C-alpha cells in the first residue's frame, strides 16, 4: 500500500495563519494594530471631552442662576463684588485639594445644586444681618456656591486626568483646569442670559436647579455611566499618582442625603411668591402684600403694599412706613404712592386711580417729584411753545413724572428697557396709555441713536424735537454707564430743542467720584447746569449724606431760571407744592461736587474712557444700607 501523501506544511507563524483565515475579503490585508489603537484612543478622547465640557457648562449655568437668585436680596453690585475671587478660590481648591470618591462627589454635588433654591435664601437672610452687603454676599458665596464649584471642578479634574493619561505628557491636567473652569464660569454668563431671556423652555430658575441636581444624582445611581473613566483610571493608576483612589464600596451617606432632601425642601422652603403670581400674597407675620412678582430684564419686578393693619409685629407701625404701594426691581425701589388712609389731596382734587380704580396719593419720595421741576423752567425767552411741548423720558420707574406730564397734555414719549416695569406702571400706578408710537421698550442708547440718524437723514429742521428730557436711570445704587457718556449726550442734543432742558437724576453722595464725573460731562456737553437736591431743608450734613441730585442742563446760553409755580402745577399734590415752592432753597453749590478736582477734562465720561461702573460700587453698597434702614428685613425678603 503506497504511503499516504503528507499535508503541505505552512511556514507562516500561527498568528499570521489566523489572520489570513479570518480575513473577510480574499487578498485584503488587515488594518495594522496601531491604527486600530489610534481610532480607539480618538473615540475615548471624544467620550471624555464631551462630559468634561458639559461639567464646565453646568458649573457656569449654576453660578449664573445663583447670582440671579441672590440679586433681590443683595443687589447686583454686592453679589459681584467678590464673586470672581470666590470662583477662582473654589476652582483652585477643586483642582488641587483632596476630593471624595467619584460616586460620593456626584451624589453630594447633586444634592447641593438641588438645594440652592433653599440654601441661598436662608443663608442670605442671616448674612444680611451683618449690615455689610459686600461681606454678607461673600459669606453667602462661601456657604452656597463654593462647595458646588469645588466639587464640579473636581469632577472635571477626574475626567481631564484620564484624558491626560492617554497623551505623551500627563502632567498638565491640573494646570489646565484652573484657567479653563474659572474663565468659563463667568465667560458664559452672557450666553446664559441671552438664551434664557429668549427661550424660557417652560422652566423656572428653580426648576433648572432641580434638573441639574437630579442629573448628577441619576449619574450617581448608574455606576456604568462612568465605567470608561473607572477602567481607564485602573489602567493608568501606576502612571499618574495624583489620581485619587477608587473606592471599592460606596458610602451610604449619599443615599441618606438623597432620601432626606425632599423633606428638607418641604420644611425649609422659603416664603417666596410663586411666579407668575395668580392672586395677591399676604405675608403671614408682617403687614405686607405682594400684588405682582415677575422675573424680567432688570431682575424681579415686584409690586407690593405695606399695610396699615397691625399683625402682631412689634414696633412695625412706629418704625417703618406703612400704607404705601411700591414698585421694586431687585433690591431697589423704583417708585411708589401712598394708599389707603394716607391718600390726601389739595383743594379737594380727585386722586389718581390705578387700572382697577384704587385711589393713589402722593409719591412716597421727594426725588420722584423734583425731576418734574424741568417743566417749571422759565420759557418766556425760550423757543418753547406753551401747549405744544414735547417731552422725552429715559427711564420710567413707576411713571410718576410721566403721568404728571401726560395729564397736562404734554406730548410725552417714554424709553424703558424693561417691559415688566411698563406693564406694572400701567396696571398699578395710574400710567395712562401714551400710544404705541410713544413707548419704546428697549435700550435708550439704541433709540436715541436711531432718532439721531433719522434727524440727520431727513433734516434736523424737520425732525421731532423734545423741549424737555427727563433722564432717570438710577436703580439700586447703580446706573447704566453707557447712558452717561459725552457721546450719548451729544446724540441727545440732536433730537432736543436748542432751547430745551434736560433733567438728570443721580443718587449718591455729593462729593463722590460719580457725581464729579456726571457734572463735568454734562457741563462739557451742554455748557450750563444747575443742581438741586431732594433732602429736607434742615438737613445738617449735606455733603456726607446719601442724596438724590437732579442736574438741570440746557444747550442754550439763555439763563436757567425757574418760574413761580401755580396751583395747577401742584395737581392737587401736597408734596409737589412743598418741592416746587422751595426750589431756590434746594440749590446745590457745585463746588461741593467738584471738590478739589482741578482738571475737569480727566473726569469727562466717554465711550472709550468710562469708569462710572467702577466708581459707583461704593455708592451702591451705601444705597443698600440706606434701603435696609428704611424698610425692614421682611420687606426685602418677600418677593
């Protein structure tokens, strides 16, 4: 029997033989393994970068919503006074300090974020009693915001450390986190503001806190969500000693936090008015009623009333003003009227009525009337035709002066940046319907610029000219700096009657830097000005007291003098009679404002040299203290 032929032996290595056998296409070479590794690493990098960016975005969004929530209790200036320092401190701590395990970080961070609607309120309520808005706001940041940013950055650090471990240089993670996280937190605020103003998505700010916090808690509950990070950390644990060790078992403390969190919210829920408010809210322990509360462009716009009935709060009626209706934007009073038993008129004149027919008395502050004195300028030698005057208001407030002008048949135009302020003035403060072509709900710089361009295009002689301009943009101790520059006043003069007069309201101390800058800028643009104050005439220390000043200026060289008021000018108002009859005594010597300033040009505000925002920070903090001395804590804590 002949021998059986041998099978042909393959000289190739076993691995090569396997490669040829398993090749799906005849003659097609398998992709080299290092290419497969590069693809795998690229996929891994993408999967790490996406959560890292989402974590930084959530840090920024939470910080933005937190500062907006704190604004009604402290005001924008106090909230931002040391905010950047707290953000950087928390970022550095999160990048270098020890952190809890991954699962614990997720659970604690979720609980902290979901608790911000409660924690910020009660913390700010107690820190406000320090009577220092900058210190109180900073203490609130440390308690509420610091741990959130710290844990958020620590999660970014974990993700970036794994990403860094796959590169040739694995020592840059912590140093890259610090600037990236800190700058993104504040740098994205403009985007969040524009996005939330344009698209509310049906969520309130508190609901967004709950949503973000809930996402972190869900990630804690699903360990496979971070399997990639965990496996990579184990693989590179020997390469990077800075990575915190993985916990073999999760602590039960996070579960306990998640379980008791709803109960804590229910017990500690702050007494805030639901928005939008469907019916008036009456405070259970203080004579205060909220009629309207609407989040809007300039903050939360609140219409409220302090009531005359005693609800058991000791010394309330003696210490604080009652029976008044007010318009509030965050931590600032924009205007108000006396109501109820405080309504009184001169010569049996009928009172002003709101949209529902409720009688309104005098304005609650002198400053709201003092700016009306612009219509008492003597026009006997000015080209202002009586009965055909035109007025422009930049800033509406409660519409006190606007209503007064409209009731005298003065053709009145209003520019107001916040639609909620206009709506509140119409419904609760007796503002009449001026006509849709007489109301501009946008930034005054834009409107004035458009009117100026139209005047230049169609001829200045044929353009609409305003005889009186009332500029009142003061709110919460601050002012929009771009509406006080030389360029803005020059644009405004184009649409003013050459013999017209502008009245500019300012709140602060007389010898402050903002007062100097505004005076020198107005004098540079208009030529001549007079300044009046709203304080009682027996005020002993005018120079060191917070005061409202009204600058009356005109581009004309004709003297600025006030005519004697008549009973018709008073419009049945006691406070108008008191203010208008004492205009001469309210004159402020401009030397008190200039102080020892030698070169006025260095104080002139322009679009390229404007330090007004920086200078008015101290004035805003002083205004906060003043408001807290006039109205009690319950007043500001209810909105």
